[in-house]
């Protein structure tokens, strides 16, 4: 059995998951800056050494970026933050010094292995990948997916996680018919009977569940997933090498934002909506209430080195179980060394306290 796909999608999972939704928000059609508390002028202005560009696609899971800016936490840490709505490939943005930091999903792990100049500098949260199934399909868990049609792009982390969970349960993910649909069309395809289920980064499954679909898979409750990070703080290694003092400042701001989100979800939701970071009440069906439930369901985390280490190892094991880790050592001890030493030293540059 092999589900290998050598080239992962260019955009991270959050990009694929939220770009279409973000496009539904009036005024989000271009590469704009969000002038929140502490935001600086855009490209072309004189920028101090502590200026940092924080990119976002417009998902709930990027809430620490929004809160860190709007509550002034990055500014308190000594930074001058600029929020950038990402509308193109982050690789080019980082190469052109237009992007310093953003939410890093595991969809970037393979490109990082292959040389993408990006580093994990801190933990962010658990919980933002879900799966929705048609009630008529009879799908309750990943164990029910053999012989079904599932929308989850081959090689994407939602598909990787499902395949890994199936392998652990003694099921064969090659017996699933994997199909690719744009995120915003997945629920309609399921309702039309073209697919039985789909999996994606939030909010797409949560929107479908709010309309009566069954949540069959979740990073918030599935054993083997709920105890690990789904997202990290990513920083351009170009920026980190040129201005190493920026890394600890970012981690300080993210730590305060994580604490605020954990303790004040209602206020956080209001701040995010007011700031226009996440499009709510659009034709896509995403609402403030859905966003609030996501904020409450996620485990916001910053500065947890052990959690980063454990999650990093487990995510690579998921990729390997799914058959998408090319040329991986077959010996278990050698595989562990490759992940925990070779890949870890290449990809993780922890900046927290």
C-alpha cells in the first residue's frame, strides 16, 4: 500500500482552507495590511529593526496573531508588528523579505525537509482539523471509510492524518477513493452525493456540522491526535538569521495571546470580528458563534518545548504511516534518529523561554 505524493501542495493547509472563505469578505481581495494596534505602514516605508510582518489567511486558528496585535502584546515585547493578509505563496513572500512570521501547519513539513527556509520557533495550538460526513453515509469514525468517497487532497495533512488513523485501526486507506475539491465546494459535493465525507482545516467541517453533518474525525477528540499540536509558529529563517532578537520577542507576544484566548474566548471573538480578520456572516455560513466554539475547542499553547518535540515526532510518524515519507529509514531506530535529530535540527529553532 502506498499513498505517496512527492510534491505536497504549495499553500499550507490553512491557506487552502481559508483563502476561499477570506475572499468572501468585502475588502479582502488584495494584498492588504490590517492596521491593528501597533501595525506599521506598508511596504515602502522606513522600517525599524524591530519591525515584523505577521502573515495570516483569515482563519480562527490564527487568532494568536490577531490578539497579539490588537491587545498590543507584540508591541509590549518590543516589536512593531504589521499584519499582512496572505494572498500568494509564502515562499516568494519570505524570499522577498515581505513576510517574517505566520502560522505553520504540517503541510509545510515536506517542503521544509526539502530546503524551504522556514523554522518552527514555538507552539501555537491543538485542534483545527476536522472531518464531516453525510448522515446517510453511515460514517461515524475513520474506521468506516473503506469503500467510501472522501474529499481530502492526497498528501494534505487532513488526508495524512486520516490515513494514519486508519492504519493504526487496522484499516486500509488505499481502499478509500480520495477526491480533491475546493474547500468551499466540499459540503455542496457531499450534499449532492458526489462524496460521502470530507476533511479540511477549519472552518469548513464545522460549517457542515452546523448544517446537520456528522463530525467523524477531529484533532480535538481523536485518540492519537488530540494530544499533539496541529499548528506551530513559523518564522522565516532569513529573518531569524538576520535579526535573531526578533524570535524571543515573537514568542513572548504569542504566549500572552495564548493566555488571553484561553481565559477570554468571548472577548477574543469580539476583538477578532471587530478587527475584520475573520469573515463571519457570509454566504459561506461561517458565524461568530462557530468561531467562538472553535476558540473554546482549541488548546492554545505557547512555550511548550516538550509538546513541540512530541508533536514534531508524531506528525512525521503520521506522514510515514500514510506512505508519504519518501526514502524514510525502514529500521525503527534509524527512523527515530532521522526524525528527532536530522529533521528536528534542520526545522526547529525554538525561541520560547
